[in-house]
C-alpha cells in the first residue's frame, strides 16, 4: 500500500524481510536513494483509467517448498490422524431418472 501511495515500482525494490519480502523500510530506503523516481508519478498529469493489465500466468509445474516447522507439525498430525483414527467410506447409488424427466 505504501509503495502504491508513493508511486514506487516494486520490481525495482529489493526485499529484506522474511523470505525476501518487501517491507516498509525497504520502500523508505528506495525513496531516499532515488527521490526523483519517486516524485515523478506524483507530478504527472492524471490519466484516464486504463483497462487492468492481464495477470501473468506462470507455466504449470512442480515447485519444491522447503518444510518449515509449521508444515512439519501439520504433516505429522495429519499422518497421525489418518493412521490412528478409524476411517470408513460410504457410497450410495441414487436413481435420478424421474427427476431428470420432471425437469
């Protein structure tokens, strides 16, 4: 939100937060190091609203996410629940011929 208010392009800011996230201090450092770039959008005349940009679609594929402590606990508890609590599955058949005919 701060970057949007100040007109900062987030692709030019390096994040120093957890896992490379951009935090408030990163935006403030960027603004102090490049004051002209940050002031330019504020001085530009207002343009009519343009159509929203198309979202970037990344190719489908496998992403390896390292296990955090929280993910390890979740995996352990799900495995424990599945192996210690009895499970059973039910199936039923329903004849919908009359309903389809009525519709």
